[in-house]
């Protein structure tokens, strides 16, 4: 087309194709995702089971279903020992994975209970562990120890005669 002049074309500028801008963008996205995940986990994830606030307020041994506390047991009667434990500051709406070791006078574990509690409804909760004393149980001072996640919570001694 005669008489018509075309304007000179100017070069189009684009951001450099270096990785600096892209790296910064991915870093910001990554930090945002980690921050969001941390917030969600700290808000909705249940508290740690080995919470430092969980403690045992009281424990006692009974013979079978009898309510009175007993500190010594006769081996020949093959008694069923029931260890009752009360907690303070238990994690509400959670279950606890507990281990109970029944330790003979020589320090050997004679029996172990591993169990999970029902969901805890109040911060003051209770549980129990049961052990039937065998006829050949060694005489002397025994111990029973309750642990949570491998950490001892409480221990109690009793006599076997």
C-alpha cells in the first residue's frame, strides 16, 4: 500500500527466563502450604498421648471384684488381682494405649497387659488391669507398673505370701 508507512516494531520485553522468579514463587507456595498444614495439624490433630499433664491421682489393688484395697495376697488361693488406677488431666475424647507390667521379686516381668482404654469422657478418668497370680508365683514383694508410650506413669508394690 503506497503512502502508508508502518511504525517500526518495538521489541517485546519479557521477564528473563532465569530461575530466580520461578524459584521465589515456588518457595512462597511451599511456605504457604507448610504454614497451612502446621496450622491445621496444631488445631485439629489430637494432643500428644504422652502429654505432660496426664498424671495418676490414685491407685489401689483389690482381690477380684471386692472393693476394699489389699496389700498382700496368699499364693495358694490363686487370687485374681485387680489394679485400679485414676487419672488426672486425661485427654478427653482420646484413647490411651497403656502397658501394665506385673514384676516378680526377682525383677522379671511375670505378666504384661497391653490395652487401649475406651474414649475418655472426663479429665478425671479411671482404668484397671487384671492378673491371676499363678500357683508357682515366687513369694516376696512384687511390683505392678503402668506405662504410657514406654514412659512409666505409676508403680505399686504388694506382698505375695
